[in-house]
C-alpha cells in the first residue's frame, strides 16, 4: 500500500511542477510515461487494481497540473493588478 501512496504523491508533484513551469503539451508527454512507470511498479497487483491505480496516478498528475497552472495564473493576475495600481 505504501507503493501506491508514493506513486500518487509523485504523480501530484510532477503535475504541479509541470503546471508551474511548462505548457500542457509536456503533460501530454508525461501521461504515457507515468502510466508505464506505474504499471511496471504495480506488477504484483491484480490487473484491475493495477489499472485503477495507474488511472488514478494519471488523473492526480492532471489535477496537480491544473493546480500549478492556477497558481501561476493567480500570481500573474495579482502582479498585473499591483503594477497597474502603481502606475496610476
């Protein structure tokens, strides 16, 4: 069970980092790699359990990406608002 949590936390962290630094195209490249790594790591699980956890890892990475992109958008929005108020 510890392996599952490690995979989920790593997926969320990767998604968050990609959301902060890169565009969505990198996430599209990460998804199959992440699915392959999760599937290899979960070989001792039954097929349905491993497939479900792999799907969860990819989904969690996408949620992490959205969170990172939202943080960057929010930061840029607040920066833009503060710089325009200083110009007035």
